[in-house]
C-alpha cells in the first residue's frame, strides 16, 4: 500500500516540477522571460506549503529607471508591495525596479 504524501511533500514536488519546467535557478529566484508575449519576468514563489508561479512586469515597459520613475512606481504600488512574496508588485519592485537589480541589456 502506498503512503500518502504530506502537504510539505506535495509542495516540494510541485516546486521542483515548476522550477524544472520554467528553467528557473530555484525557488524564489526570479528570471526574465524574453519570449513571453505579455510579462517580463517570472518566479516560482514558496511560502510554507504554498507554491505559486508568479509572472510580473509589462513586456512593453521601457527602460526609464531614473530615481524619479522608481519613486513613482513604489508610491503607486506600495500597498501591493507590502503584501509580500505572493504579490507580483513585490517581485517587480525587487527584481525590475531595484537600482542594484539584474544587469540590463544595452
């Protein structure tokens, strides 16, 4: 008789499957999605036994990463950023709008 999987084991299996499928370095490790038609980045997010694939950022977003634009983004999305790792705004703020964020293509 097969053993039933616990919630943690199911979460681990789902996280591994999503990481492999979307070619992410690991859980909570965002990456660019250059081939996606609408979203600029994705992350496999895990909090406890909750595992989700979150897509964030507009593919058509320009490259105005000036301090004023960064401040406007943070002000406009502050409530969603405060929601934490389950929010697309959190990952967009951390990955796309961080002044020391990922290397930009020139």
